[in-house]
C-alpha cells in the first residue's frame, strides 16, 4: 500500500468513526476516539462483510463497510464497558 492508499484508508476510517459515533448515541468516545474506532472498524467491517460473502466496491461501499464495522465495534465495546 502506497502513501496515497494509506491516507485514503485513514480518511475513510475517520469518516466512518464519526458516522458510527453519531449513529450510536451515547456509545462514542469523542471525535478523535471515534476516528480511531473508525479505522479499526474498517478492518472489522471488511472481515464481517468477507464472512458474509459481500465485498465493498467503490468509495461509497468502502464507507458503508467501514461504518458498519465501526458500529459493531462500538456496540461490542459498549457491552464490555457496561459489565
């Protein structure tokens, strides 16, 4: 992965983290924390969609995949924080 691909990956992850934090009211970690969750969530989303036999194509598909992964990650972390 070249530097441009890495920057695009980080930007999509940051956007996904922000979207996930907005969708999961009360489940966020603030702007910077949600961006980190989004970057990690994009990997989780890729794994989840891969297990389901789905693939993201294009920019919108990548954002949706990363956002779903970030929402799942925030949900799991919220469960752990409550217990």
